[in-house]
């Protein structure tokens, strides 16, 4: 049995990055060579030194929506915070709510603008699922999704402590290549890239391509099961198009590397590989794939990622990638590497530093 507790480590709270680096590419880069277990401490632009002509770099281009909303109970005036999770249909969303116990079926909540002023939009609690999430029906707008930019705040994770959203969060908690809107958490490994750095990568002969996986709030949720095999991932919507399929399949055929930027890009590629005998094909669907030791990887040859929470599914994926097919070797290598990162005062989590696993 692989236990959740096996992925615990102690992290000094001051190493949880509360602000982004002054420049997007101003983060540090820890480089881990899997086979030799050698570690190098670099700066993020040094990524260029580890890329080769013919490599394919795969990024997740999902755009984060301003999914955090505020409102008041129409009858009592009691305040609610709403975090949108997933759109079922226009004006019909699943959401997490605080305080949840007061959000009973039938409760009507009038949404507020960022300055606290009441709007014409009302959310009615229509259902509650087993996880305590609320299904909300929105009225007062033809398509509530179109109003989000005016009403919502960036859904920063709970470990980034803000009394209120900063203006810079609207830009910096979003990748420079974000396109289709739908994520409620950023694909954070992509936050380090600038347009200039992407151009330098292309100039090396590296093919840059994109997948879309809309990151759900399940990213934040702790693994509650003692045995990680009992943990159920939340399904997330994803899409892979023809250009990416062609680039990745050609790279695999010709012996070039596929480098995934982030755990979301990794999960997308490996989901399709498992459905299609190790190759990519054009696909639109949902994935709840959970990669943990001793998982094998059929597409991804190198992984660029951030430093993750203790006992998180992201840390488990990274541990599996560090030693594919091994039950404990990858976890031991990653925890040892994290211990060195802590000693070297790397910054952790969404706005933190990056790690390249080769």
C-alpha cells in the first residue's frame, strides 16, 4: 500500500510564495537529473541550456476565469463567498460556498460588484452534492459567464493570503499564452514564461505546442484517503488538437523528447496515451487520471513543474515521474530534492520557483 502520509514533508511557512517574482522569468530553477540524482541550482532563463533542437515543449493554454464572487442572502443580508467550479450549461454552475451550511436549497444570493455594490444578478441554490458543492442557477443576465470579468476576482489558492485581490494578480496569475477560458486555478508551471523567452526557445529549433486542460479546484483538495489508491480525482475537461498530436507523435517516432510544462499538460498527454496505445490523437473529453508511484509514462520525457504541497496529488505525480515504475525510489528522490530546495530557500507553490526533471 502506498500511503498518503509517505508524501509528507515539513515546509517553513515563510517559503510559501505570497507574491510573484518581480519578473515572470525571474524565478529560480532547480534541475534534477533522474538517473544520476544530481541537482543543479540555476535561474529560470537557463532553461534554454537544457533544451535541444527537435524537442517538443507542451504547455497548457487554459485561461483562468475570475471565479471568486461575493454576494448577500436576499432575505437576511448574510454574506457569502462563491468559488465557481464548473459550468454545466449557461447560467448553471457547480460552486463551493462559504459559509456552506447557510447555503440551503432555495437560498437566493444577490451578487455584488468588486466595490460591494449590489447587482441585478441572483444565484439560487438548486442542489447540493455529496461533497457539499452547490449547484447555482443564475438569473438577471442573459449569459452570466459574460459578466464574470466585471464581478469576479482571480481564484488565488488559500495559501496565498490576500485581504483583497491585487491588480497584479489579474495579470500574473495568468500565463502569457492563455487562450480558452475555463480554469479555476492557474497551470502554474507556465507562469514563468515570457513572450521573449518563448521566442528564444523556438529559435533553438524547439517546437512549442499547446493542450487545453481546464484546471479544477480539485487541485487544492487534500488527499483524505490513507491509501492513495482510494483517492478519486475530480474530472477535468481537456482538448488536444491536430497540431499538437502531429508534433508529439513525430517527436516520439524520431527519438526526440517531449517536455511537459506542468502536471496538467502531463496528465492530458498521458490520458490519451492510455486510450490510444501510447500515441496521441485528437481528443475532447474529461480526465480523472491519477498518476502516482509506480506509474509509467508513455509520452512525457521531461517535466517542468513548480514545488508542490505536502501529501498532494501533484507531489505524487512528480514522485512517479522521478522514477517511473518504481514504488518508492521516486518518492525518496523527490523528498530528498525538496529537502535541499528548502535548505536553499526556494519559494514554493503557485507563485514560487520552478523545477526541471530530466
